[in-house]
C-alpha cells in the first residue's frame, strides 16, 4: 500500500514563493472600495438586480432616457448580486479573490524560467504595478481573463476553453479585442521563428496560437450576438475608437509622464524585456513589442503590457542549472503551510469594516445642500465628473448627476462643455447659461470657483478647504 506521506506532493520553494505572490495579490484586492467608476458600475448592478437589464441612462439629467449599451453588463450584474447577498463584505471579498487569482496566473506565466528566485524578482515590479492598477473596476476581471488566456496559450490547458474566456470577456469589458490582437501577434511571431529555422516545436506552437485565436473568436462572436444588447455590444469597442477626440482628455488614455513609482516600475520591466529578448522566441517578442508601444501611447495599457511580457521574461532571462524550484526543507514545508492558511485567512480578516474610502467625495457639501434646499435630486447642479459617480450610487435612478466619468456614453458636446468648465476656458459662462443650473458644486481650488464667484451672478452658500457650493443669484433657493 502506498504511503500517504510519500505520495503527497512535497512543499517546495516554488510553492512557497507562488503562495507568497498570491498572498500579495489578495492584499491588493482587499483594499477599501472607493473607485469612482466602481460606484457607477455598482449602481448599475443594483438597477439590474431590481429592475432588469439597464437600457437607458437613468443616472444623469442631461442624458436621462437615452439608450445606452452597458459594455460591462455582466460585471455590473455580478456586483449587484454580490452586493445583495453579502453587501460590501462580499464585494471586497470578490475583489480580493480576483486579484489573488490574477497574481497566481501571472506567477504561472513566468514558469518557463528554471529559477524561482528570478521569477520572484520579476514579480516584485509586476505586483507594484498591480497595487496601483488593479482597482475594483470590471477591467480587473478583464485582466484575469487576459492572464488566463495567456496561460492556456502557453500550453497549460485545452485551447477550447478559450470559448468560455471569450464569452465572459466581451460581457465584462470592452477590452476583448486586445486578446485577439495578442494571440494574432503570437501567431505571427511563431511564423518568424519558423522562417528563421528556430526551435523544431515552433510549428506545433504556431498551430496552438492559431487554435487559441479561433476559439477565443468563437466565444466572442457567440456572446457578441446572444446578449441583452445584441450586436451593439460587439460593435462597442469600434464605436469607442471613433471618440478619440473625447478620450484624449481622459488622463488614463493619455501617455504617461512616468512620474509615479508604478509607471517607473513598468519602465524597469521594459529594460529587462530588452535584455531577455536576446534569447526569447519571436512568438513572445512580437506581442510584447506591440503592447509596449500601446502602453507608451496610453497609460491605460500599462497593466496589459506587464501581463503580456511575463512569458517572454520567463523564457528569456537566465536559466540557472540546477534549478532551485524543487528545493525543499523543513523551513520551506512550514512556510508553505503557513502561507496556505494566510491566503485563506487574510481576505476574511482584511475585509472587516469600514469597507469604503469616500474621502475624495463631497459628502458634507451634499448634505449641506440638502439642508438648504439645493439637493441634486430637486434642482439641477453642475459638478465634476467623479462627483457624478458618487451621485449615481447615492441617488440611483433619480437622475441627479450632470455628468459622470462614462465619457464613452455621453454626448461629445456634453464632454466638451464639461472640459470647458474644468479648464475655466473663456466660454465657461456660455456653458453655464446653456444648462442653467441652480447650483455649482466644485473643488475650491479650481479656477471655476473664482471665476463664478467674481461675477456677482453666483453666491457662495457653503465652503470648506476642499469644496465650494455656489448658488445662482436668480434662483429662489438662493434668496435670503
């Protein structure tokens, strides 16, 4: 009879470091909730849970009633269901599990390197990028699906599972064309490997990449046709490309100035990629080059680039012999058990309340507005975009927001008018005259506050160091 002790897989240094990576990932996702886009996605999910699929904009009084395609409809619905069942406890647990799974998948993507210490070194800047980029938006689920796609494309799983990945991806986020582009680039790179007489297994890998792209496309097409919004969901990313003039005003769509530590961590990885490319296959070099260029043009693509470059780093960095991945000892065995417990326990401990961090939102200012008869539900209020996301979750379908950060859904003129007020451009007065708001809720240090209060047409009725509420001198609510 086989001894259970000897049959059990021994704890190794690879397992210990892998569990450590997962634990850090869990910690990243267990942070307090407060992302402005998440607030609107959660508000949308609540609407879906209570009233069914959202087909009209119910959150803004400028676009209220207009038809919308909620590109992340499945993610929003998931948020609504989890919120109903577990509240913010459940939502934070969902995020912690998502980032833990993502970190584990990224660890697998470096698996072609024989040294777990080198792999761990690569994961340090990778997780640092994740600390700042893996927020509680549906894009986080897209990151998980991208990493899973690459793990399967790298040979860990049947490519037919990518049908499921495609079905989920198009339903949770509009970034799914990135997956098809990356798989196509891998296939093209494998053709180069074959042309230059590379590794004899190149032909097999070329076929795997082609199969992967086909199966992912099948999933995307199926869910792109059979969904609550029909083919419009499939066309959404391409419609978005036609709004580049609008998107260029959004900071995350702009090129990064690399002034923050997490963007510099990305640059460090790019330098390592250059070194590793000397011994890597074109199959991994081509997609990495494509996404690096995209990341240099738009900060939004930096996390995608980091995920995509990991197979290249795993293959191209030095391969020490003998390998240290199977190293084991009593200390390693003990650490493995402890980490396994922590991976399960930390999410349950870390998600104790308070669950949200709302410091950036003008909660006190809005409370004061309600007290003096200027509630955004009762009178039209002009405000900044992220404030609109808070109004979405606070007032739900009451249509209290002037604008929120869903720039891809709003009319281009509304976005331009908002940017005019944000910049304090010369036509700011014309914009206010057009929308005829009763009140303005704006950050105190922004130029619009000084401009409006200096005209005599607007009166400051509430103010602190962060926020100012101005009321129209012509409005009845503003009379003494």
